[in-house]
């Protein structure tokens, strides 16, 4: 256990935002809609905006546009404009974006193994809180 803890120790910082070395990654990758967009592009390949919109049926066009722009800015998604009539725009995951695959696979494994425990813990917590407020 001590060995695995050593891997997670970050340099001591007075600034709580700098204390966790993975905080910037979490901000980039786990923003709302980022993982579903990256998953869809990884799973189905290059897609037009309307195809992504159909796959992610509960996202609004405005939010999808914003997230795609941010992902393009971060280098995780590439946008290709085809100057034809009507104009065509396609999006695809970049090599940098695809490099997140092992991270997502590990998180999927963790979820399959531990989400039941999380649900049980929530149930226990909620039941104890409900009893305490009576």
C-alpha cells in the first residue's frame, strides 16, 4: 500500500488547485459531454455534426458546438472543412484524443468492479442520514 501511495504523492503546494497533478487532465477530459463526444468519435470514426448530434440525442446544438470547439482547441478532436456546396464539416478524434483510450478502459474496468460498492455506500449513508433526522 505504501508503494502505491508514493505514486500518488504530489509536490506540496500552498495552492489547492496546484496540489493535485491530475487536476488539469480532469478539467479537460471529464467536462460535461467531453467523454461521450470522444467515445462516439472513437467508436464510430469521422462524423458530421448532425451524426454526432443524433448519437448524443440529449445534447443541444449550442453545447455540442462549444464542446467540439474546446476539444479542437485542446487537440483531442480534428475538424475538417470541405468547401463544397453545401459546405461539409467532419470531426474525428486525433491521435492525442485516442491516446486517452487506456485511461477510459481502466475507468470502465474500475466502474464494473466498484460501482456496486459505491451504490451500497450511498444507500447506507442515505439510510443513516434519514434515521438521524427523525
